[in-house]
C-alpha cells in the first residue's frame, strides 16, 4: 500500500498542550511521523509535522482541523503534491532543557504520550528539529520549564525515565547550555557495546565450556554476583587453551553496527576516544589499531608455555576499576570528568557511567539503565551521536566530503 504524505502547519499563541492535542489527533489515524519542526517567535507558535498516512488523508485533515480549533490554533494542511520544501525557522535560545527522542519508527502515539507528560508538568516545547532519519528516526526538542529549580528538573527527568523503561522509544533529557556541547572524551565498554557478543564466551567455545561461561556472564551482567569473582571463575574454565585462540577470536570479532561511524565522527569533532573493558588486552589491542583509538584499559590473561593458565595477572579491571580508569584517562588528557561520556551495557559499568558527565546505557540490563543519563534500546551505536546533538545529515556530509560511501541500505 502506498502512503500519502501530509504536511500540517499549526500557528497560534504559544502555550503548553498544543503538541499533545495535535498528536492525539494524529494517533487516531495511525500515521507515521517523518519530520517535526517547531519555532516560537514573540509568543507565537509555528508547528509543522510531516506524516505519512495509508488511507483517507482528507479524513485526517478534518480531524486535525477540529482538534486544533479546540486550542485556538489555525492550521494549514497540504496533501501529496501540494507539499513544498521550504524549511521552518529556527527556535528561540532561552530553553532550559533539551529532550532527544529516538524511535524505529517514531510514531505519533509516542510523541503524543511524551507531549502529554510535558504538558502535565507545565514544560513548554520551544522548538523541535529532526536530527536523524536513519538508522532510527530522531527528534531534538527544546523545552522550557516554568520554574527552573532542582525539584522541577528532577520531576521532569522522573516522568520521562518511564518511557525508556517501556522500550520502543529512547528518551534523553539534558540541561541546555554550553555544558551539553562541551563533551571531549568518550569511553566505551567493549563486549556487547563496541563489539557484538562476549569475547570470553568466544574463547570458551574453543574448549567446549561456553554454556558454563555464559551462565556466569549473565549473572554478573544482572549484578547478581561480584564481577571479580565472575571473571576469575570464567577465566579458570579457559585453563589449557592455546594462546593462538586469542588471535583467532580477535579475527572473528564483529563490530556493533554504527561503531565505525561513531568513532570516525567523534574523532572529526576532536574527541578522545577509547575503551575500558573487563575483557582482555591481547584482543582489545586489535580494536585499538583498527579504529585508531586513543587509549585502552583491560585485563591481562596469564600465558605459560603458549597456553592460558586460567588466571588473570595484574590489577583486575572490575566495576570500580572501570571508573578509576575513566578518571585516569581524563586526567592524562587534561579533561574534566564532567566533560566525559561513558557508554556500557552491564552492571559492571555502573560506576563508570555514574562518574562520567554523561552516562549512556546501550541495550543495557535494568541495573544500569536505572543510573544512566540516557538509555538506547536499538542496536545501532551511532545513535549515541544523536544524543550528543550531532545530526545524521552532518555525519553523512562529513563522510561524503572524505569520499566515503553512504552506509544506508
């Protein structure tokens, strides 16, 4: 079935709840949202929404016009070939917060739900811009709260955190201002974050103990057992494995989709990028060379006569060790930890994400999502860029300037 594009432009006095009313009407018609732009000029709101509807666009037009009349908003609806390409104006600059919404797809119903929550706490939407259409749809929303206090900030974060926990919609809320754009160092966990899968399970497959190792890994990721204990128990199962197996596993590693794009883009922006992992340095060294990373910290497996002994040598990089490594690298590069971003997926990343200025949980277990500043539920690492305010258009323009082909299917 062919969808019909519909462009809706609403204008009128700025006030809380306008977006909620519009998206309620859109939700009833099951539309897919392709773009949203909003601007407020001297108390006057201009809100544009580009949607696709599978049937009866005229009925959608009638529903939208009736809904917007209830909030004293004028509305112009263009259908199909009537739609032009002129951009909307830029938003005002006095917003208190920036909200990032990511979905695949991003539906009118999800935006309606968020807009309703914002209206319930008198948070006004100042401007909306599209930041991504691939591999997820992303919107950046500028907000203003009536009383910009720590209590209001906490309330706003609390009501929005529930959306991330439900799944299907990734939500991040950050304070506006220079601090949001001052991030300069990003540290990634490795297993199931920068790469797909768990390295220790790949090693375990060489000696037929993968199920036992996976069981211990999952318990540690859920925070049920101490990471150091879990690491020692898993490594003990690798005793006698030829050290050449580590090179074989390094050759078989698959990066998480979007990993190269993410690192490449961050490096263009001047970020220091590296990894802090509970994994093994012998294998991570290959990632450092391949991706041009600036730093790395991980564990060392003991090898005697060409075989693993089943022991770790040196200081173990565990949950507190990851936070310690983050602080050490921040000091080495002269970057305040508040300007650092940490990305991880498991309970052993809790301290590291808590220590960073921004902690991002990537397809993470509940224990980590609860303490993270932002949570991503889609398996695309480049969604991190959108959380940092980098748009897909900017990424692709930079790649094109360097002669790189677009990564779209």
